[in-house]
């Protein structure tokens, strides 16, 4: 993940009310309640038109600019480039907290986990890592057809949350020496799961995903890795497996809003802690110690 310059305002998730629009805005008006997408996009370059705005060429090949290349959303006012494309109307009946989770976390788990993993009707899905990204995949797996969703983690709080978010089964890695064996036992026929979603970003969990899928299975890697992982192609070439990775494009907000309206998902469950901007240091401390504080998503609002 790229570093940011000193003094950069952080944040790439949020909701708000439009207070001013530029002369080229035609879809956004003052007073609109909107979700700020984590991905900015021109809408006209080859990548945007191909559904990959995360690689928007007008923005230099990266759609993730908030809190990275330009000031982000952890502020009272935010300037949104290409606002007609980067703001999503927040419908009446959808709360600000629900909407905030559609900026990044929920689309990431859904798009790069569930959709890239091609979760289909009747699939058995393993989600390795039950942090916020993994929970987003868990929340959207069953509505996408999964018959069984297995959460794998070593934190009791997160495993409990996984059940609340829709996991049918959990595996505590601190209580077993054979996670792969447990996953295969919970699969349809002992051959392995249909889809394994990697939501941690370390070599061991990537290996668990590879080892636990059945022939023809899929590994959807969502975790951000800091070191190389191993892929034993001499073993797996024959198994017809598929491995996917990617940066979220945040193009699925309309579908996710429909799922909220239908009562299929409630992303407000992610929010465990709330702070005002005046409490920003406490908010960051809570997020930095998420496991000890039992924190999932930390929300800051204008006092």
C-alpha cells in the first residue's frame, strides 16, 4: 500500500450532504444525501468503461485517491473529483451508517470475495479471516447462493460476529491443528470447499485457502499481502483451480442498496464504536487496538 505525504487528510469512506457543486456536475445537486465512493473515476477512459475504475487512467492509473493522493473523508467538508461518478445517492430509509459501509468495506468483500469467487447456488464457501473484510464476504455469501459459509479465525469475538453476519459454521484456529481437514469435513463430500476467500493477507492463510478447495474450486484473494506467497503449481496445475485478486471497483452499490432495502443484509452491524471529530485520537487508538477493544468499524461524525 502506497505511503501518503505528511499532512494528508486520511479517509476514503463516508456519507454526507452536498453543499456545493461544480459547473460540470449534472447528476448531483445541493442538498443530496450521498455516499462517497472510495473509488474516484472519470467514467470515460478504457478502464472505467470496462468496469475497472480502480485503474482509472485519467487519475493516473489508480481510482483510490482519497486519503492517498488527495485529502480524504475524515473531515467536515470533502472535495470530490468527478462527483457525478464518485457520489452515490443515499436513498431514504437507508441510514448514514449503513451507507458508509457501502463506500468500501462491503463492496470489497462482495466484489473481490464473493463475485470474483463466483459464489453460486449451493456452494460451500470458506472465509479465512473474520475481520471487517471477511465479515463483508460472509454477509453477502448467502444472499449470493452459498448453502454453507464457514468462518475461520482465532478471535472469539470475531467468530461470534461471523455467526451474526451469516456464517453457518466457524473454525477457531487456536483450537485445532488441522484447519484444512476441518474445512474438508464441512464440505459437501470431503473433497474441499467450492470457494475459499482469503481475507487476511499473509502466506499461511493463502496456503490454507489453496489447500482447502476442491478440484475446480476458486480462491478469491481479498487480503493485502506485504510479502510473497507460495503457489505450488507442480501440485495444483492438474486441479483446474482459479485464483483471483483485485482492488475493489465499488460498482456494486446499487445491488447492495437493493439487498439492504429487501432486508437481506444490514451493514450497520459493522459499526461498533462511534466518536465525534473532537475524539479523533481516541477513535484511532480504538482502531489500532481493534482486537482488544472488540472493534469492527469505527465511525466519526460531526459533533
